[in-house]
C-alpha cells in the first residue's frame, strides 16, 4: 500500500512539475513577450507617410487583414459609427481622377501624376455617423489600426483629406461619392491610400515640448 501511495504521489508531483514552466522557460517566455513589444514599438516608430507607390495594388488577403485590424479598434459604446469602402478598381480611381483633372487642369502637367490619391493603387474610404458626437474619434482609431497593421506587412499608406473635400463639394464628383454606397446619414470623412512604397522618406521631428507629465 505504501508503495502504491508513493507511486501515486510521485506521479502527482511529476505532473505538477510538468505543468509549471521551468525557470529557463519562464525567462524565454518573458524574452518573447519583450521581443513582441519591441516589434510593435518599432512598427509605430518606423512608420512613414508614403507618397510614391509602385503600381501594383495591395493583395485582397492583405487588405482583409488590414481592414479587420481597423474595425477591431476601440470605439465608443461599441457603436461602430463608421463605414469602410475598399477600392482597388482602376476604373473608379481613374474616373474620379479625370473629374479632378478637369477641375484642376494644372495637375495634369506633372508627368508623375496618375491619380488624385497620391498615386496609391488601393484606397480606403471612411465615413462616419455624425449623429454620434465621438464618431470622428472612432474613425481615427480605425484608420490608425489599418495604417500600422499595413506597415507591419510592408504596405505603405497616406491619410488624405483633399480628395474627400473634392468629392464632398464638387457636383461633378457626386456620382463617385454615390458609387461608394454609404448608408443614409453617413458622411465621407477621410480616405487612406495604400500601396507598396516606392520611396523611403526620412522621419520628421516631433515637438516633445507639447507633452507634459502631470505629477
């Protein structure tokens, strides 16, 4: 009997020890967590706004991941007060660009000009529900998640306001705004161009004097 009890106790101790990570395993796990956090910080600090792109659009599977990261951003009361439209269709991007060129003929004089979205081959349009007073914040958080996740996959981006201003105010552009099919009441807020970078811009300094730690 004592032998059986001893065997059972030994098995129990072995099982317990097997479930508890060793000291070296714990150190390894901590190192991995630190490594993961370093990757996140590096992604944030290395991100740049890209204004020159290679011509190929971003693959659908990557855009699926990027958008999914976006809609999982924090949002007030889980209202999800945004709508997103992803456009890689050259017919749409070139069509609205032709309207833009008619209204602004000088832009066509630039031989590098291809479209009004900084030549990005994929554009995400983001609309907000103005009925919720914090919906613009939610849309901003959504966009930042998309930008950072894209950068982590080698995809560049640039936030754009002027194309949206054009689409919202110029009558000739209304056709393309309607094609986006946002729900009634939603307003196009901004857009983000995505694509593979064809430049390596330098970092621009940030003013840390605007940051105060309140003790």
